[in-house]
């Protein structure tokens, strides 16, 4: 690894180190205590820390200590990942650091378990400790499952590259078809994940190619090495596996889930994995989706498939994450009766009650595929007795590919807060979180690669950070998370903070404004998905259409005249979406085919919205770079330069979006832009 | 090589062998006599031959023989590639082959030189010998240059594959980054080429990648081996070279054509090549085109660049083929003043008189890029003192990619016969052929790969055959060439002949009918160029637009209101193309932007033509397969099966073209199809 001075440490560098009080006492046993100790040493080498003290205790030590007013029972009940925290002032001004050895604040953390203590420690490092009050607060995650998926290939894929939908260079894990020799950066990555509460990671692409399939068998040693690194941060390792493994790896004639030979094969394989990795997490599976093998070939369903693997893992406590991203990717655009948005619902909702207890059905937050804007998936809410995980995409496949600034937490937050029905109906996040009996949570596709800034666009680190924070607490405010990230990563300089806030806080809405209009989605170049191509997917088998013609645009998903998709929602949403009058503007074209002259709630016509939002968005993009230039000298030079280069590309690309969208729809509609701005 | 019985020998198999008379006398010296002798033996092993005799003589032997009535002086004047042929009956019926040893026809061939004798021999084998008359005829090529370019890579290119724009498997020459060990198929390929008169071949991609660049230096041994094989058939071998070679291979700091070190480097390299291959042909260069390096980087022009290489080759008699396929591939679609169709003209016409005598400027037949239909290139005709070669594309990049039946000779023929002006103005072919002082000719991109049928689609062999025949004689009739090919390849069964004629003769017009309308071009999927995508290139940097909107379609290339391109032609064409009234229907949208309601000369509106031609074309495609099924058992089984499979794909693809084009233009125009056929 490069020396700290030349390496980007993301949010666990000098500014985080500066949050660590000068005096730290660590009194704990347990498997992660060594991790905390090393991390204290590492941070101390980066910055001296603030005046004050931090005491870290495990529950037994705390009970045995003088902290007899701590909420021991409550903490124990909150579980192994919880921690209790108290901040007490000593009367001196916290801002006054001239007092040398004298403490200005005393922080006390008690871990509910090994991971709880680790999370409490990182909370202090990330500056999340509350102002001194003397009162204990208990912190525990809102989701049991807080997971990152890596779509890394060991061998560079000819079309998809080494990291599928990766925009940050090659794989952090693999090089030249094997696990890297030097895994120092993976160590730091695992720290970054644990510091924001991630507790599970899948280490290979869900599209499992031949080489990567062997991680399950002959290359298990590589998994052992990665598991060791992640274990030190309390993170369990998962493998993406191919449903056809009994055939391709085992030499069997079938992978039929009801075949006893197949069942025995999976049991043997699982036994071998757990013999090598006793705390192995389990499997992630993409089956019968976009060409991946699955149970359909044998006339079985997804529950049969998932339970096959679940039963092999169950004796060891392992889990199966079974993706609900299943649709017909050989759809005929001429057939208007098929609606890809319905697919996950139609496949999975009827299977509720059929899945074993250690199966988690992993559902994308929207019914399509991580678009800049789409409705929430009706699957979440339709499977009350099934463990669920909401899948989000940190990697910016459709949101600027880490070339555009796009802070995604507000978009995720909007989805997580979506109420599933009237009044006190649970939110999407609450449904996913499940219950103590059926715990669920959140899974996301990582945006990290071997790029020196981890995420290609240095500011995209904010998305990785925010994902962890929202997985821990879905009620957290996106702006507050942004502030936390800025402070831990760039420190407390007010100019830096306010500039970064300005650049990032509304960047998702900005990205939306100059790209695909009003929830229509998928106006991207086929294959790589970067840049505009209005008709790029219009006549393809992928099931993603907008039906724009000379008169109007949008997909009729109503019950009355369309695909009936709107009717899959509980009330009030079924009614809200069904009617053009009540459907929110930003989803209008997702649910309705309307004339260009349709008035939005904003008062504008659809066509004028298309014209204005693109042109206004572009103008706002032009304001980003001058603002960023003001930070020259205030953030690390190479990082400043990288962002500058990317802002130039964002300007070019936003201009392309603006001009292509405006021209396309002007050619189609023949309606002039009221503002008279140029259309080519 | 596979044994003859299991190998497809194309047009030099048993049916060709059957043309060879039972008695053959070969009396000649010279370098190719051994080739003819072996070929006689090879053919004899395939079929016994027809009754009769063939006498093959070189000019000295003929003069010394009893053939004192032969046109010796005329033949000598016709050159080394010419031959004289006479066919005499002996009174018996040619159709009666029951006479055992008795001859029914006596054929006599005298070669003007070594290649002339070879070509005369192959003419007999291909069944081109005239009916018995007793009169001598002299045959000589209409073009000095009859060349095939191979766009083969040694290493499989991640995007382009091993053969760029190749649709017949991998490379015939290379495997795993090196020349193949077994070159037996290359031997047969060289026979096939020589039999139709090809005399030059370039053996690597004009987009020269790193490995292929080394054919010029460290891998010259591979070129030596290929040259040996092609030499036996009178074919000179050329290399595509990178203009940046002095830098990339030579380690120089520049490849400036006016730099003395660069000039010396090219001389040294050329000297070394000719020391190893004394009859080496020369270089093919794509410079300053689609990202390839060239003289522009140094403020020099194409003449400077071409002459640099020409002067290194001149002492050895070598030639430079310098491609005129130069345009701005980073064009801005918003800029309507730039017209890619003008580019080659604007770059090259001003350079006439600037090129050395051993430079041949290689010009694509049309101004764009081998579209199904486009105007002829105005460059041909604009450079009267420059040696030219017209470039055609045998590989079906834009014409069905050897999945669709598409016999291209009628299209080539139409271009070659295009008169450059009023009355007796020379045709495109005549201009390209040049004069004795400035000989030119034809170059084409091959459609051959390591596919067992050579060309992917077995019927696409007809294009390779026809290319050679048209390069030899541009006045040859496309239908007659088709008959020659059928007879040599499939024999004389009448059912076979008439079915193949039906399938092939008008297949190019059929392909045009269901693809891009009225000369508009480029409505293909970007990148691979297969299948429809009306807007695929519409907003790209490639300079290929149709400007379709709700009211009309087409590119205004008039002088009056458009890009002025029509004015680059001599009269009458400048006037013919300038006016909507006189512009031929099939090029209307190439030259004019017209409303959908514009009436064609055919009486139909443009929109109805779009609807009808697509739907009618599809209906005609559906008639191909039943017709082909009638040949089951009459042509080799594997070949029949391959064509059947491809016809199914042609039906699917033609249906996709029909439906997508009809729907796109119905959405745009809002005008109903008068015939009421379904629009999706």
C-alpha cells in the first residue's frame, strides 16, 4: 500500500483521526478488540486527535466498572451490534485545545457485543458522537442485513470489463484472473465498510462466469483469504454462485433442485466451504435472469431453487440471497401486452410463504433497473411472510457512471420512506427491515474499484458512505449524512463544507433534470448505458420502451387502458397512479402515455418541461466547475484535478443530453420552445 | 486440410474439374508452369473431365509449334497477363461423351506470359471457353490492379473480432496471434483468387494494431511464407502498415514525412522486406482516418505521406495504396454545414498531380461507406493525373453480413458503369482503370474467413467470384457471372441453376427493399452494423444523418439550400441530383430532404414507399426458403443445411427491419399505410 500521505484514505484519514480524543482507554475482550486497537494506532499516526478522552468497554467490563448508571439491560436487549454512548463535558470549552493534557470532553462507549463496540468506536471517529449532555443513548441498526454486492470478475470480460457496471477501474480483489497478492487496499476498504456499519459483502459478479465459478471449489483458498480480512471488521463474506454449478463444476447431468444428487452435491460443497470458513455468509444467486441458468429449465420455480441452496447452508447458519430481478429479456417490442415492470411481481408475489427461513429475496427498489427515476417496486409489500432485502445501486450505472456528480442518498431516501399504503402503513424500509423472526434489510451494488480514489469520481465516495448510513438508519436525513461525510473526509473548513454541500446536495435532481424526462427512463446508449439515445432501447428485446411518436410519449400502465401495472399497488397508490390528474409529475410518463401538450401540475406542458428542464439543467451544470475551482488548495491537489477533469466531461455530456433530447422531441412534436432557446 | 470429399472447394471442385478436357498437353517454361501442372493433377483426382483436348503453350513454344495462324504479335502486345484461346470442334457432337478416347473439342491456350497462361488455363476450368468456332480470341484484363484487402488481425480484437467486419469466422491466415502452422487452406484460397484473376492481396487489417505492425519487421518471416504461397498463383503480397511505424517500431521521436530520419527508416525497412521477398507488392495505408495516425499531425498532407512510403518502395518496384477514406469522425451532429459525403473530395481532389507514380489512391465507390445504396464518389473523375483504384466491399458489412442472401455484382456493376458526364464520358471503371502510363483498377475487402464454407453464407462465395470477374472485365454482365459461378460450383443441373439464379440475381435489390429507404443509408445498429436502428447514428460523431422528423426525411445536399455536395459532380449529374424532379427515386433521400407526402417518379408518396417496400420485401424473403428446400439432395447436405439456417435468420431480420421501419415512420409521420397492413 502507498504511504498514508500519498494514499486517498477516504473518510478514514486525517480528518477522521482528528475526531479521536487524545486519551483512549480500550477495555474489552472479544474478537474485534484487536481491530479497534490497531485502528486507534493507525489513526493516531495520522493526527494527534482532540483534547478529551474516550473509554471503550465491552458489556462485562462495563458492568464491572464504575459506570453503574449505564443502561445495561436495554443495551443487551438491543443486541450484539448495538452500542451505548455517553458524552460528558468537564466544564472547559471544547473548542479550546490549549489545555494540553486536560480533557475537554469525556466519551464513553459500551458495546452490546463485539461489533457493537466496533461500530461505537467508528461512530466517534466519524464525528457522530452527540454533544455533551451526560445522558446515555443507545444505538442499534434499523436493519439486520446491511450488505454490499461486488460485480467483480476475476478475468476481464470482453464486453463488461473487470467490474460489471464498474466505473472505478479494475477489481480491488482480483488481478490477472487470480486474487491479488497484495490485499492492503482491501483491508482499508473493509475498514471503510465497517465504519458505516456494513456487515455482509458478496465478492463476485452475480453473472457468474467460468473462472469465478471456481471460487466455490478449487479457488476456495482465495475466499478464505478475503474472509479473513473482512472478518477482522465484523463482515461476513458471501459468494455469487451459478445455479448450474452441479453441472459445470460437479459434472452432474442436471441441476434440478428436486434431484437428490443435486441436493447432495450442494450439501457437500457447503460443508467444504464451512470447513474452511466457519463464519461464511452464504450465497447470492441470479437465476433465470438475463441468460443465467435457473430452476425454470426443470419446470421448478424460484422457491424450489432458493430452498435447494438454503437447505445446504442451513446446518451452518448460512443465508441465500435470491434476486427477484427476473424478467423476459427477449421481449417483443411489438407485443404491448407484456410489461417488464410487472415481471418481478408476477414471478415472486405468488411465491410468498414458499421460501425457507434462511432465504432472503433481494428486490430492486424499482420495478425496472435503477433508473434515475422510477416508481417503487410493488413486490416489497406483496410478500409479507418472506424475508426481503431492498437492492440499491451505489455504482452509477444509469446516474452518470461516476463521471457526473450525483449524490444518490436523497433518491434512496425517497424510496425507503415510501409508505406502502394509507396513514400509518409501513414504509418500504420498514417492510424490508422485517421483524425479529424474519429480519431483512438492504443490499447495494458497490461503486469501488482499484482506482486511486476508490470510486473513480472522488465525490462518489459520498454514495458509499451514505449507503452504509442509510442501511443502519433509514430515517437518517440525506443532507445530514452528507455533512457527516464531508466532515470526516475533508474536515471542518467552512468554505470546503459549504461548497461541497452545494455541489452534492441536489446533484441527483440536477442529473435527472438534463437526462430522461418525467420518469420515462432508459433513453441511454445500449450496452454501456452512458449518454443519450432516445430510441436506443425502443425496438429491442429488453422491454424498456417510451412509445414516443409525433403526438405524445409515455407508457400506459393503467388498469383502465394499459398494462394494469398501476393496479399492483395498494391504495392510495393504485388510484393515485391510475389517474393522469393525480399521478405525480415526476412519474407521469412512467404510468401514462400523454400528448406533448398535456399540462403538468407545475403548469407547464410536457413538451415545454422537456425543453426547459434540459436547458436549465445544463445551465446549472455550468455553475459547478467555477464553484469547484474555489476549492483549489483546500482539498488534496490530485483529487481536485480529477474532479475538475470529470466536471468538464459532465458539462460535455449534459450538453449532449440537452441538445439531443430537445432536438429529438422538437423533430417529433413540431412544437416550438416558448423560450426561443436554440434547437439544432 | 480435410480430404477433398469433406472440404468445400468452392468453384474449384468436382464441377470445375469436369470442365477440364481428358487430354491435356502443357508445354511451357516459366515460374507458374508447375502450378498449372499440379492443378491439373488435383482436378483430375476430382473428376475425369470431358472428352476432348486442351493444349497449353507459352509464347515461345507456340511460335515454335504448328500453330502458325495464332495472333502472336497481338498477344505479345496485350501483355504478360493476356492469353489467346481457340476452340475447335472435330465434327463429333460435344454432348456425346460415349466415344472414349475420341476428342469432341480441341482447346488451345497460349499465354502472353506466365500469368496469362495460368489465367487461360483457369478460364477453361471455369467453363469460360467459347463454343467451337476455330477463331482465336485474345483475353486481357481491363484493369492492371485486381486486388483483395484482408482486414485480418493476428490477435482477436476485443470489439472487432479477428477479422474486422468479417462474417466468416476467424482469420484464414492467423491463429493465436501468429501465422497458422497449416496453410493448406490458404493454398486453395490463392487458387480461387487466381482463377478469377486476382493479382494482389493485402494480408492484414488497415487498422494496424500493435501485433500486426510487427509483420513489417520481426514477424516478416510470416509474410515470407504467405508470399511464397500466393506467388505460386501469380499474386503479389502487400502489407497494411501504420504511418506511425517509425515511432512505434523504430523508436524514432517522429513519423513526420519530411524528416530525413523517418525517410531513412522507411528505406531501411523497405530494403529489408525486399531482401526477403523480392516480388513484394508494397504497402496499404489508412492514415488520418478514424483514429489512425497520419501526416496531419505534422502539418503535412496526404501526398507528403503517401510519397514518403512510395519513395522507399520505388527502387524495388513497390506500390503504395493510400486510402481516400478520410473524414471527420468527430463531427458534431449539431453542425449542419459539415457533410461527410464531401470529405474525401475535399481532402483529395486538390492533391491531384502531387502523388508519385507508384502511389495509387484507393477510393471507396461511394462517398460514405459501402451502403446498400449511395451515389458514386465524385473523387473518381476529379483526379485525372492520379493513379486510382476503386474500393468495393465484398464482405457484407452493410448488406446483410453474410447472414442474408445478397449477390452484390449488380450493385458493383451499376457503379462501375456510371458515366462520369455527358454522352461518351468515361465510366467510373474506365477512369479507375487509367492508362498504360497510369494504370489503376479495383480493390475489394474480402469476405473470407476460416469458416468451412469460406464465406459464412455459402452463397456469398458468388460475391468473391464476381469481384474477380468484374475486376478483370467491368463490362461483364452480372447475370452471366452468376451463371459462371453456379456452373463451376454446383454443376449443370437445370433445377439447381434456375433456383440459384432466382435466389441470387435480384437479392441485392431485395435486401435494399426491406432495409434503408431511398438511398438514406445508415439506419443500422451502431458498432456492429447489423439490424435496424433508425436513429442509431443520428446523434453521433460519425457524420451520418437522415434528419427525419414529423414532416419529412433526407439530407439536403443541394447547392441551392444544402451542403453543396451535388455540385461536386460534373454535368449532367450536378443538375440531375440538384433537382427533386430529376433526382432518381433510389437516391432521393441521399440528396434531398423531402416531406413524407412527396411523390416519387413511381407515383407513390415517400411514406407509402417506406411502408410498401418494407412489407413487400419481407413477403418476398418468405419465398426464398421454400424455393431453397427444393434443392435438398441436389447440393451438398451440410451446405444445404447452413443456407437453410441462414434463411431463417434472414426472415427474422427482414421482419425486424419491416416492423421497425414501418413503426418508426408511422410514429413520426402519423400517416396511415394505405394498404392497411399492420403497424405495431
